[in-house]
């Protein structure tokens, strides 16, 4: 059964959704990295700022490899079917 994302009417497991998810995770990682770099340069080590920014920095690292590996597996499966 085909699952449809109700917000954009795109199949959930399509390349477009994976690409947007990868872009979103990369930008989230960058925002966390930028915030941590800023607080490090200012030598401000308040945990109320560091904890949320470390979360923004670290949680994409769990999902990004899965999206990249999943995309690579799809490409290799398509190559097998084409030959």
C-alpha cells in the first residue's frame, strides 16, 4: 500500500522525501554546530544553552547515515534490476 504524506501529497518513501529529510537533518546539524561554535568563542559555558544546541548537533548524526545507506541501497537495487 502506498503511503502518502498529507502535507505535500508525495509518497513517503520517495526520493524527494528522503532528499528533504537529508537536507533538513544537515541544516539542523549545522545550526547546532554554529551555536556551539559561537558559545565556545564567547567562552560561555551555560548548560541551559549548551544542552539544546548539543541535541541539535548530535541527533541528526543518528539519522543521516541511515538515509544515505538507504538511498545507496535503493540505487544498487535499481542497477541490479536494469541489468
